[in-house]
């Protein structure tokens, strides 16, 4: 029986790109990652993902950011795969228990961030409360554009790593196997 990485490695270029877009919304990242196959373990996959990500330009980063909903919202600017939408909702679960004042302030500062930087506030929200995301947003609003694009790109990199792991775990569940790390 094939492991999930073997399955990913065996997909056609087009099928692999479609799967990988669930982890990162940059079309060029997904295309290059599909060409980087095979990966023999998760660590190798993660290392390739990082190398490809940091080799992209700002335009590709912005494409990836645009496929995320704003913190506290459900819809992204650009379409994303259904599975990626579910993952976004899970990742942002910390906003659900926030009181109305915090959600309102998050929404207002999300708009301010978008106006200042031209893209959504992106943060690896997994495990963070709404209060933590709000505090980080306030700090990041003080950055200049050059620093902030790198911060946002690093947050996307973290999200991509988590989603690659979810993608492989989901495939493992479907296949009834486990990859070695």
C-alpha cells in the first residue's frame, strides 16, 4: 500500500498542483513544489516548501495571502479549495469565543492594516486567542512596509507547514497508513 507521500509523489503535475494549492494559495509555489517531487519524508517536504516559498517574489506571496479570509471572517478575496476553507476556519477558531468588542476591534484594525499595507493581516492563528491575534496586529501595524511583508510571508510559511502536515495526515487517514518523519 502506498504511503501518502508516495501518493503525492505519484500524482500527475496538475493533480499535485491542485493538492498543494490547499496548503499554499500561490499558484507558482504549487507548480514548483509539484516539480520538486519526490519527497521521501515530511522533513524533506517541509524543507522544499520553505526553499520554494522564499524563492518567490512579493507578487506570489500576495496571491497566497489573498486566498485567506481576514481574521474573524469566513470568505477570502480569492477562491480557495473547500478543504483549505475548512482549515482556515479551524485555524481561526480562537476568534469564535471572543467578545463582541474584540471582534469589532479586530475588524477595524484588519481594515486599517489592509489600507496601510494593501493586503490582509495574515497570521498563523493556530493555537492563538483573539486577544493574542489582536495584540500582534496592533504591534505589526507599527511596522514599515518592508518589514511587514517579510513578517506576513513568514506567517504564511508557518501556515503552509501546518497545512502540508494536515494534507499528509488526511491522506494517511484515507489510506490507513502513517508516514515516517
